C-alpha cells in the first residue's frame, strides 16, 4: 500500500457498497479506526460518506451511524431514498449516490493528490480516469475475495492502486460477524438500504 505523508488525500466512501463488501467478508467497520488508519499514513484532508436515507417519520436504524459520522470527522452526503413496491409486492428502497460522489471527486481533484474510492462499482471507471487526467492518483478499496468479486475488473484495472478490503480490514474491524451466503457483485436497483449494521 503506497501512501505518502505529504499527499493530500480524500476518502470517498460509498456507504452501501462498503457495508455490502464488509458483510460479505464477515466483519463490521469501525469508522473511528478507519479514519485513524488513513491519518497515520497520509495528510487526510476530507473523508466523505455517501448514503441515501429514507425520509419518513419512522425511526431509521441508519440514523445513529449517520449522526455519529457527521460529528466525528466525516463529511456526510445524503439524499432521500425512494420507497416503492416491486412486482412481487415486496417493499423496496432505491437510492443511488453515484452522481453526488462523482461531482465531489471531480470538484476536489485540483485540491488533492490522491483519492481513495471505497466502492467496487465498475460505473466509476470513467470517473477514475477523468480524475487521473487531472494528475490525481486514485486507489480503489473493495474485494476480490468474495464470490462473485465485489469489484468490477474495469475499475480495478483503471485504478493506480487496488486495496483489497480483506487485507486492510484488521486495522479497522470492530467484531467478526457471520459472512453472508450470497454476495452480489453490484447491489441491484431497489435493494434495501442496509449499511445500518456498520458500527462506529
């Protein structure tokens, strides 16, 4: 893993994607230790966390996590998720944060040396390429150790550096959990929001 102390680094965390990858690998993320891990290795300028949230009167299990992140060193970027019923009558939630993440990374490119993207979504390949053209090094954090792998081949090839979440997880793991039997390569549209299981 290559980081320099003089590099201006920004983290861009796709909350749902990181949650899915960590659950499939069998651990919960300790977000305090995650910040400490990067602060000890580089000049961490910002850590962005992206999450779609349900705007309802009911209590959301995601709220304690997002509240904690907002007060403890993360820049929280949220938008209202859309709730709908699928063809089989099941309640689903749809909320994609790709555009928000892409805009922030492109706007910050002139002010950073190294972007760390926590997502395996291959749709980000063109974003990574565009930021690299501005002279920014890009590391992608995801996993190839799940079945199927959580990271798209195109994104992994485009990155300057690929970090497997399984390799660095011991630095910011809170507790072991049972790995999930199913591990989709990309959360389909309409998949319920689930990152509330992550710990702070």
